[in-house]
């Protein structure tokens, strides 16, 4: 047992180092943050026209494990003082963290009537969109953007809120990194070779 103790001790040290370096990989938590640079682009296809102002809302940093869905996020506030018609809309979300590898967006359709302080409107979005993302230089992460439909609403006021959720479908490092495993394995082999080549007391 004493003969192998240095080898076992070295192996334990390497395992601890592996856990420290890849803590996020094992914990599975990814930081998410939405910025205020999002864009909501709507156009009338049938009707008179639409006059609107949009404001993108950001979030503080929140963390999602693989498979977890965020709390409900308010992505946009839209004020429509004057409108009559139906059309299409695209929402582009500014994702500050993690780094999206394609545009975080979704498309939908809407119908709206708005005049003075009274409005009636509805919106329907496409199915949740999947977006690939990277984190700390690692690729392969997948998130989904789900925007909530707005049922037909009659209201005093001309402001609507575009809300939804983000789901961390897959971490970019669900399995240990090949390079890390290679280094780990090389270190163990090196310890074995060092132990075998180390002169015994008889040889000394």
C-alpha cells in the first residue's frame, strides 16, 4: 500500500484540480442576461396603419441549469397610440450572456385597434425558437425562446407587454472536455512512469 500511496495521492490532487477547473461543467449552471438593445419590428399588412413605440427591457443576471426554464421575463413594452389593422411582427432579443451563435428572435402576427386611450389587440407567436450558444469559448449549448401569445384584449390604455421565457435546453459542456480528459489521463500515466522509474532503496 505504501508503494502506491504517492500515486494515489497524486491522482487525488489531479481529480481535485479537474473539479476546480471545470466547476461550472459539473454544476451545470450558466449565467443568462438580457440586454436593452432588443428590437420589436411590426408592419401592417391589412388595414390603415400602426403608430407605435417600443422599449426593450433588460434583466439582471440569472442562472439556469441544463433543462431549467427562467422566470417570466418582460422583454418589451409597446405603446400603440394609433392603429387599425393586422400584420406581422418580429422580436429580436439582445442576449448578453451566454453568447448566441444566431439571432435570438421569434416571429408572429397581430391585430390591433387603438385610438386615444382605448385599445383592442391580440398577438400570436410562432413555436418556441431554438438558438445555439457558446459560453467560455465552448460551443454546443442550446436555448429556446418562448414568447407568450396575447389573447384578444379590450383595455383602457394603449400599452402592451411582450413576455416569455428562456429555457437552457443543453449546456455547451454536458460531458467533460476532451482536452481536459487528455491532460488528466496524461498526468496519471506520468505518475505511473515516475513511480516505476523511481529508484528503490536497494538500488540506492
